């Protein structure tokens, strides 16, 4: 029996996630110098998720040809 197309998972999500995993939050806190070594991983502060920006194509002008 074949699997319906709506049930097939892509190689990755099409949209950015709005929730980070615990390890990703700790890495973000370390990058912002807000992580204290030896601190418990429970009750971590919220971390803003930076969305990836996809570059837009530049419009061609007469000079660019």
C-alpha cells in the first residue's frame, strides 16, 4: 500500500520554528553572555528566535544587461 502525499514529511520544515530546544536555548544564551556555567537547565529564560532572511533577487536595470 502506498503512502498518501499529505502524510509524507519533507526533508525539513518549510517555515521557521518559533520554539527552540533546550540545547539551542543554552547555545543562544552563551552567545549573548547570559549563561552561567553550572546553572541548571530548568527554568531557562525566554530567548528570541531570529528568523532566517532569504535574500531577494535584484531587479535588472538597463546598465546590468
